[in-house]
């Protein structure tokens, strides 16, 4: 019988990070889970690197095409038995769709709890057992996150969830603070949860929204759970590390496009969860703050900043999601 818990890792041309993440999972005290790797149309070199590692490291490798997962049942998926499953997509389908393919396969094979884990993370030995035990003892919580620290500054918090503000944004708890600043308790309820390390019960939460090719799916999930009065929490004794830069880097044209993508996605999300009048109010608040960011903090000229936020309004009115073509067009926009 397969374990009731699956870990899903999406790989897209990041096999070295994925391999390091898997290596850290071997040190986990909890090994009763299914490890599902979804390769999202990586280059042949990157996929071969990942495949060869799995072939050497695991006793049994299940290799599936993406279109097989809805009908495929496999008797032995247990990581404890040195088994790994690789699902190979022919192209990059985006973060949400790739994770949902892994979720569908896991549900088909008996899992009722899922951990979506970024490939550029490193886990601690107790993190999974703590999350799983907490989930068993507190079934009212449908989604959990560990504390996530910077891999290059392991005592500094990157993310441990947060809250959705009244003006439709997210605010992280304890971001940039020392681990020693965390409260002396087992957990805290939160209203925003990151997709970097997302422990969820998919039969109660649903899958990720596929409206977005990349980014925003965790915010949409948080809005959806809040609307459904579903409980989520950060479990403070569970700890992992994320390979994100802890220092503020110089902002370039590419990061401007990333900022534009983030806000357009956010404004699109607001369409489904806020009234028209309130949505325009929070658009004005967010775009005003965004104008401050681009002109004063990031030192972008006023004309370019005004054009960016004007286009953000136009795009968010026109679009109801951001598919792959929209994503690529936005990342090549010139302001």
C-alpha cells in the first residue's frame, strides 16, 4: 500500500538544485511518503542529469509521460523503499499545472496529504514528521507551512506565512528577522501561505489555480481558503531553507517586468474575490504604492513609472489570467 503523503517537486532546468533537495530528503526522519518529480519540459541535458542521478540513487524508478498520470496506478511508490516517480512533460506547462499533474497522480494512488516543495530548498531531518504529526493532531487545519529561512543565512527568516491585508495584498510574518524572534509556541494561524513549501489536504483545499503560468497561485489559494473559512497555520518547529538571495540586489529592466507581472496577476485575482468598487479602490492604493516603489525606491523615471502602472491597469482589465504567451509577452515588455 502506498503512503498517504506525497511530496511533489517540479523541475525545470534546475536538476542540480533538485538533486540537492532530494539528498536532503534522504536525511529526513519521516520516510513514509511518495516522492513525485514533475519535469516541466527541461532541456535534454538537464533531464538526463536528473534521470541518471535517480537511476543510480533509487532501486526503482517509475518514469511516466504527463498524459499517463490520470489513469496510472502503481503499487509501490514508497520513498522508504527507495522508489521515485518522474513524470515527464513535453513542454513547460507552468508551475501550477505541473504541480496539479503531480497532485492528480498522488490522489489516484491513495495520497490524501501533499507537500508541494520547491526544488531549490533544503530540508531539515525533523521538518516533515513535525508537519505530518501536527496535521494528524489538528485536522481542522487544511494547509500548513514550515518556517523557511535563507539557505545562505540560515538564522534569518525568509517566510513563515503571513496575512492577506484588507487592501488585497500579502504581508509576511517575521520576514528578515532572526529565528530567535519567533514566538515560543507551537504554531500561529495565518491567512497567506507560500507555494515554496505548501503542505495541504487537496480534497479540502482543491488544487492550484491554473489561471497563471507562473506566480500568484499561492495568493489565489490563500484568498480561496480565506473565503471558505478554511484554517491554515505556520508550524514553528518545522524548518527548511530556501536558496534565495538575502541581500537586496540592484533592480534591472527584467525585475521591473517581474514587478509588473506580480501586480497584474494580483489585480486579476482581485476580480474573483472583491466587488468592483472595492477592487478599484485597492487598485488605486496598490498602484500609488507601486508608483512610489518605481520612482523613489528603484529610481525609475517618472514617465516610465507612469507608463508601467497605466499598462498594469490596462492588462488587468483585459485579462482574466496569464497564460504562457501572456507571460512571455509581459517579460519582454518595454516601459
